[in-house]
């Protein structure tokens, strides 16, 4: 797979931006490689086009189009690879990926491509009005999301060492830039600045496929939880719950919610998602194909251990079906049901997670609040109410996160921020059933293509990958 560096992304972004402004005659156009962001983004309509491009970048197969939801579960203990497979994500199941891995390079390059698109919108000199401020607010949120993904996969968790090397922070257009890695704390500072600014600038809610003020607030709640800042995480999560106007999905509407394929305008559950349809989709590389047995692949299965955690009356259990694949008893993931026509959207932020963030952030200072908020979720799933205390209560909250957010890409990242080893069931190969938190492969390597092209970052590879 061709690998792209941050510098390549800057040049590629300039080329893409050249398509945004086309009112001049052909002979008057500058050569594409010489177009600056100021020329390419000359009017309000150009910003809107560029913003659509940033959202489209998030839908890449390397990001929310497939890999991010998959990696968050296959690198943990929720998803395993069937013996009948197409060799997709094998390296992450076995933890034997390398510095030249195409999926690692794809996550890096696709994220920086989005960051550069967002930068050019944010730094545009077009005079402010309500629309321009909305576009810039969405771009701030998109940039924050991209950095949040990068720093969680490529850097030491904030909860372990905020002074460790994070990822390069690039906020301006400079095709000659060779950025080094900022500290983890500096990356999170940038993320929080962006999300605070995003929430300030955005005033419109269009539908669930676009960032809005409370989607930005929800993302920031998740960021603070990842940092171990429970005070801010709880405050933001409760702000979203109380003031966003969103309502949670219930047991009665749960099946229909996951069967729906269109962006929502009713403010039910989905704060932000990436929308795919009959025209704009990843075809055979769509997320649903990797799970559904009626699709082309169906490689990945639900671990029997996770399936056993669902109570019989829990409506979430209906999204998993038992059967046989490769001659072995299997549990199939039917959470993403549409892979033709109007494709299943990828959920990124949901209201139910805000209750779970509030619950975890309430522990241990207020067990009463922790129980209250976690049971807001169990009560809407037909699951038994949690009634534990002490350390058992925290474990029950983490388990509820695991069940509620299964196959949405959160489990591995939760294990990272909690600094926990991963212990897998016998569904997994014996060589990959125990993954200590100290294992250097718990952090992705800086891609070889970036090391080769960027002299500054060349000496900043993650430990163990030299």
C-alpha cells in the first residue's frame, strides 16, 4: 500500500482545495500545486465544499468507514477472527503488525489529511457570518476528533504519562513542515481548545451526520474521561444529558434504532455519526461486510465470553445470533444490518454513552450518582439493575460500557486509558490470549513512510519498534 507522510498530505490537500474554487476561466487558473488555501477558499460556498470534504475523509475505510470501529474491538476481547476469513485485520488480532502495516499507515495519513482540510477552513480569512462560524466550528470539532484518535492509538495514555511523546500537532498550512511529536498533554490541550471553540461557534443542528454544539460537548466529555479528569467529564456529560434536547433510545425502540440507516433529525440518541448512502459508501469495504454472514466477508465474530455477559431479557442480545462458521460454533454480529442500497451509518457519539461517562466519573466520589446514571442505561435495555458498591461497582460500569458500546470501537481504548491487560477467551489463538499493558505493541508504531520522509520524527519512534 502506498504510504503518505504529513507533508504529502499538505500537498494533496492543496490539490483538493483547488477544486473548490472554479469561477475563473480555465486560462486564468493557477497551476493546482501553486494554489494556496487563500485562493482555493475564496468565498463562503468554498468553505462548505471543503467541509464536506473533511466529513468525507472521516468516512475513509481507514477511519470510520471500517477500521476504527474494527480495531477498537479486535485489539481487545470483543471480536475475534473466524477460521474462515479473508485475512483482513489478522495482524491486529494476533498483535504482529509492523511499522510498514498498511492499516497503521492508513490511520495516520487519513487522519492528517482531515486535519489539514480542517486547518484550511479554520484559518480562512473569509469574513465571519453565521454560516462561516458554523463551518469553522464543525472544522474545529473534526480536527479535535482526528487528533483524539491519533493520540490514543499512537501515544502513551494520558492517564499513564502526559509528558510522553504524543503526535505532531499541525494547525497551519506549510508544505515544508517536518513536525516532531508534541507531548501527550500538548495534544490534549489542542483537542480541548478546539472543542471549546467548536461549541462556542456552532449554533445550528442540522442532523446527526454533522457536528453540532452538543456533539462537541459530548466529545469533550469523552476526552476528559480519557484524561482521567472525572470532574470535567461528568460536568460535560450532564450538560449534554440535561440541555441538548436529545433523548435516549429505549428498549422498545432499540431494534428499530439500529435498523435505521438515515441521519436523524429527531435528536434521538445519535449525537454524531458518519452517514453512508447508496451513492456515497465504501462498497465491499463497508463496515457491515466484515461482520455480516450474508455479505462478502463476515470474517469477524463476537467472542463467546462477551455474548455470555448479556442477560436473556436484554434487548441488545437480539443483535447477536448463534450459528456455525468454518465448522465451528459462532456468534454473529448483526448490529450493522444494511450493506446495500442505503448503508448503515457509523455511530461515533451517542447519548447513552453520556450516562455511562457520568456514571464512571461519579465513582468513587458518589456511588449513588454512579448507580443512578449507569442504571439509566440498564433500565432501557431490559438488563438487571446494578446494585453493587465499592470496586465491584466500577467493574460493573466498565462492563456496561463494554456491552452498550460493543463493536463501535471503544473497548480497546477503554483498556488503554484504564491501563489494563487484555485477557481473551479460547476463541482466540493461544499465542494471543494475554496481552499485558506493558507490551510495546499496545501502541501503534509511527509508520515507516513518515519516519523515512520526516527527519524530525525519525528519532521519535515508539519504544520497542526500533
